[in-house]
C-alpha cells in the first residue's frame, strides 16, 4: 500500500462558509463565551456540545448520534464543525446531505459506508531520509529532444537547498521537476524531498520574506536547522476513504487498452468489501507496530429527515 500517493478526498464545498470556526468557544468551566472561536450566540447549544466533546474524549460516545434540530441558518453545521475542531485541528469532519444516499449508480449503504470511512482518520508517523531546506536555486537543464525536431526536454534539474547549518546543491531527475512544478515551488520556499520516493512537499515560504507584501495569505516557516540531508519524522494525515480510493484505482499499464479502460470508467465506482478488509488489515498492522494511530472524526448528516428506514437501520447497526 503506497501512502505517499494518497490524495485527500475531503469535501470542502459545504464547510467553506464556516472556515473561521476554530472551536466551541467555551471557558475552562464549560460555559459559553458570548463571542469566541468564530461563534456568536447559541450559548446553550454550545454548552451542550461541550458535554458531548467531553464524553467523546472519555471514550463514552463512540458510534452514538447527536440530533441537532432547528430552522435553517441557526448554526447546526457550525456547531457540528466546532465539535470536530474542539477535538483537534486534524480531526476529520465529513459533511453530507441526507438526499446524497439516493443514486441510480451506487447503493444507499455504500454511500453511508464511504462517508463513515471519510470520517475516520489515520495519522501515520514515519522516519524518512529527506533533503530539507530553503530553495536558493532552481534551474532546469534542457537538452535536445531524443525524438528529434525542435523541441527540448528537461534532462535534469539543479536545486540548491539552504539551512541554518549549511547548503547543498542537488542534481535531480526530471520527474522530480514535475513534482516541484505541481507544488508550485519557487526560490525562497522551504521544502523537503524524500530521498527514497522523490516525493516533494512544500512547507511554506521562508520567514525571511515575511515583510515582502502587506497583504499576504502565505504561510511563513522558519529556516530549517541542522543539515540539508537528514532523517526526519514525517506525519501524514489521511482518512480510510483516501486509502480506499487510492488503492481502488486500476494500476494499469501504459498500453492503449488499459488507458481507454480508465477513461471509460464511470465517475462513481463502488469500492469492494474485500478491498476494505485488506486495507483494514494493513491499518491494524500499522497501529500494532506503532507507525500509525486512528483518529475518530465527526460525520455530519444534514437534512436527516430525507433518510428512509433502510438507511436508519444501517446507521443503527453501524
């Protein structure tokens, strides 16, 4: 199972209006502060949600449901997101609408299972050999295209990385140059490149450039300490559904038939129970070895009155 290639499948469209919410805004005694953590008002509901958070932390709430009732615009989604944020910034929050379960392509229970697995996170800690530093130079070296003609191809890329202790110049494969372009890396960014897989991760802009502009949405990070080439603990947060989706994709070859098959595949493909069981086995092994820990999240079902008796029975059994 390749964790490096796992892409996040988090749904953002329904919570984008609540991106300012950072928690329930309660004091140390569990009483709501009028305006705090991005929430205003609804003190009683927030205090009740605080009790739910305490129960979750003491592991007395697993698999239970909380019903939030009220007219539109009264803050039901906001409080659900605040519960997830209160539990931790990296706790998965999966919003869905009751009517999403009805589809001509995919079973109702399959939609619910997919969303359950979106709401269960996995925090993987691995010690990897990396090259880390601030980019001081980024030069792609071009050569004549082997296919002939006027085109040129990138033969390798020269990248300079600088830390507080020293600097290093690396000559890298053109495939890593593509990864650098995908991450939109430029001179002055702090990045790390994994020595084994060649995966590139942009951590932010170096804080030496912090006063470059007045208005800036950029995240600034300090210049890394130590050597450029080092062992570093890399923490990756994924959900079980991310792992399902990454391993469900056909690992097809480069021939025309397999590529056509990938193009003709419908958008929604059901992930089989067999694949989920295999992934669960690998996840259990990771947890036993201490490489990973499970992060239970929050599944928020909006307009829950749309669900029928079959889906309620499935939710009750789950």
